[in-house]
C-alpha cells in the first residue's frame, strides 16, 4: 500500500479515482444489522457505500477470561468459549449450593424461630431462581449468529441477567424486609441455638467456596493484566460473572450478619437483634440487586466504552498510511466481551478504492490486535466530518442525490 499521495497520470488512475469518489457519494451509513454481517464473515469491501472489514483477517491472541472488554478482553472463538464454560461451571456450583442451603436454612429457621435465618432462607431461594436465569442466559448467548440475529445472541445474557437481578430484588430483599417488619410487630421467642449455629457455619463455608469459584477467573486475569479485581468487576461486560461474585459476597456477609444477630439474641434473651439482622440482610440484598440492575440496564441499552479507549482507537486508525483524519468513531457492547466499532475515516484524496480497502483491513487488524474483544469493524470513507443523524448517522434523505446536496452546501 502506498504510504504517500499518488498523482493519477493516466486513464486507469482516473478510473480508480472516479471509483473512490463514487464510494464517497453514499452519505448514509447502513446499520450493521442491515449489512447482514455475521461473526464468521471473512470479507472487506464496499457494502452499500460502506467499506467494512470482518473477521477473516482477525489476528488471534492468547485466550483470556470472557468478562473483560478493555485491553486484554476475549472475543469470539476459543477464548470466549472457555470463558462461557467457566461461567457455566460457576453457575452450576452456585445452583447446587443454593438448593441445599434453602432446604437446610428453611428447616432451621422454622425450628429456631429466627427471622434472620428466615431472611437467609429467602435469599438462598432467590439465588436458586437467579442461577436458573443466569444459566438460561449463558446457554442462549452462545448460539451462533444467523439471519435473524446477524450480530449474534450475546445480549440474551444481558436480558436474563436482568431478570435474575430483579428476582433477587423482590424475592431476597423485598421479602426479607417484609419478614423483619412482621417480626418487629409480632415478636416471638427463639430456640434451638446449637442447631442454628451449626447450619449457619456450614452455609458460610459453602458460600465462601462459591465466592472463591466465582473469583478464580477474575484473580487469574488480574494477575495477568495487572488490573485489580475491583476494576475488572467494574469494567465487566459479562453480567453473569458479575452476578455470581456479587451474589456470593452478599451471601457471606448476610451469613455473618445473621450469626451476629443470633448470638446477640441469645446473650440478651431478646428477639430484637435477630429482627434487626433480618432487616440488614434485606437492605444488603436490595443494594446488591440495584447494582446488578443498573449494570444490566446499561448493557441492554447499548453501553459504549470509555472515552480514553475510544481516543486510543481513533489514534490507531489515524496512524494507518493514507488516513488523513478520523472525524468520528465509536464502539458499542453487543454481547459479553463482544464489541462493534464504527466510524468515519477521511483518506488521502489520491488514494484509490483498493488502497482504501487495504487500509480498512489493516485498521481492523490493528484494532483487534489491541482489543481481541472487537468482533465487528465498520469504517466509512467520507470527504469530511459529518454530523450524527441518529443511530446510523443516516441523513434525512437517502442515496447519492442527498449526499451530493450535502457536498454542495
């Protein structure tokens, strides 16, 4: 590819130049769904006036966990499959533990009369529903792209994770608080303390084990990238993994609160500490659910990436030979560890169609080498910066005539 301007000196060069100008005539940007681009597409060229590069030349990097979108995130292929497998295992472990805890805690709460144990029972029961929703989302999101979902089914995980967070909000937090209010209005004596302590100790150990299983891939990623586990959780685009960690941490804290409330109730002979513990567990579950609901709402509504990441993407494209400017570029999360990048690029005025296509391919390869989580790249050659007109930057008119009118202004 030429690294500097070339001067057309014959009919062939003029023909190439005319072809490029024809490419720039299309002012409307078709949406990625309209392109019918799937994950397995391997092509680069002009599609409806847009030069696109897909996965055919995508460089592969080392496998990494599926939950990270910034540098080091996994994209499709073996890395994403490994991440999905890790999430499935974590969900199955958490589901099995929650089922056993629900039964044990329920019997113990009934025998002891402890509302704190009752709140923990409700939390464990809500966790069973959460794991079912998460498992449905994980399995549904791994389906390959097809004609009806050309960008794949990654957002299925966002939807089912949203339902999981909602069930935790209502079933765990809401009912836990209601149980505490009922106990405050109609207090009752507690008993069977030894049994309650044994069951709480066992459930705490199990919850700690579940939390460790959920944190294992995050710790591995943190050690590899030098990013803290907290930052990985904040940047995560895999809501299932985040729900497992938040849910596991909440269960451990809730178990400790229930234990303290039970000890204080036995020491004072009053059910009030146990009732307060139940209320605190309900508030804790509500807070955790709100965090997860907010995360899933952002992902469902098309969350982008950080401004610093967008800036670095633009610099990578702008550094390609023949690129004059990158007036606009953005990236959107379309699935767990899956990004789509779209932007406008101004090329050297003497670059022909072949050079534009080649530069687009090289830009896509450079972006994916930096962020393997990028699954789709759409770059549109434009003669100058243009104002956004909605989701696909579509002008009010369509076709070459509208674009010509814009250039004549």
